[in-house]
C-alpha cells in the first residue's frame, strides 16, 4: 500500500473514531473546529492516534485556539 493511500485511510479511520462535529478537509489533513474544551480534545485526539497507530499528528496554535480548532495532519 502506498504512503498516500495509508495516510488517507488513517485520516478516515481517525474521523470515524473521533467523530468531530465540524471539520474542514485540508490538503495536509483536516481542521477540527468548534471545540469548547480544546485541551481535552487535543489530548484525546493524540491518545486516539497513538492507540490506533495512525500516521497522523496534531498541529495547533494560538489563532486556532480562538475559534476552538486544531489540525490533524498526515505524516
């Protein structure tokens, strides 16, 4: 299986397991939005990625925090 296909499968697996209410598909992954408890959600997302051994990572910054968002990116 190619890395691109694996990354897409990992991303779909994450979306199904995390079940975000609002997300936007990006070239590098997805942006999850509208999270009220951002710290808890990021911690849960990281744990899910690790548990499922997905080739994904979390990226966030202060600007994203203002609208309750973070990105899940493909490695």
